[in-house]
């Protein structure tokens, strides 16, 4: 059955100082959802773009802003190693503990409100110091590998 592929511009995430920041989509498809930490200065939503060179960046690779909210202000982690650090012999015991439930609830709140504010603050800072402009993402001195530093 024939089909038509039609380009649809990515959703605008934010604007600051005349620089528009757009979402990047998993596998370049709206139905797959947005990438949590990848953004672009253009509206093509290209998930396969090279970081920085073509306007796509991972917000975790940008410098930490001097004032909150910041990405490093996330709640305590809930992984198996964190359960061991809290004194639990097994992951099952850790998952059934009140501390695990408390941390999971904090992560829910973080993802619902705090994380987006921290991402926006980080991007605003990068724009203010000139790393992100209307025409380019300049990652000099920052990690451009696409993974957090």
C-alpha cells in the first residue's frame, strides 16, 4: 500500500533572547515521543543529527548554570547500588522499603516539574554565555560526545 511521508516541524520547547529551542524526536517520529535531553536550534526534530555540528545538543553536556534550578539537584537515586548503600541486602528488600517509596515519589515530582525548569535554566544559561545562538551550537570547552560529562 502506498503512503506519503510528510514533514511536520518539531514542537517549540522554549525561546530565550531570540533563540528558539525545539524538541528532538525518537527515531524522527512524533509518535515515538520527544528525547528527554536532546534539543535543537531548528525545527526538523532530527534524532540522527551529529551533536553541536548541526544545531542538536544534549542539555546534560552544557555548563551548569550558577543559580538553581539545576540538573544536578535531582532527588537521590533508587538503583540497586543505592539500596546497598542504604544498608539493604537485596534489591527486593530495598524496593519494599519506605525509603525506596519516598525516593520514587521524589523522582515523580522531579520529572513532573523540577526537571523541565532545570533544563530550561541550563539552556538559558548556555544562550546567555554564547554557547547557543540562532545559527549554531558552540560546544567549545563542553562535552560534545552526546553523553553527560
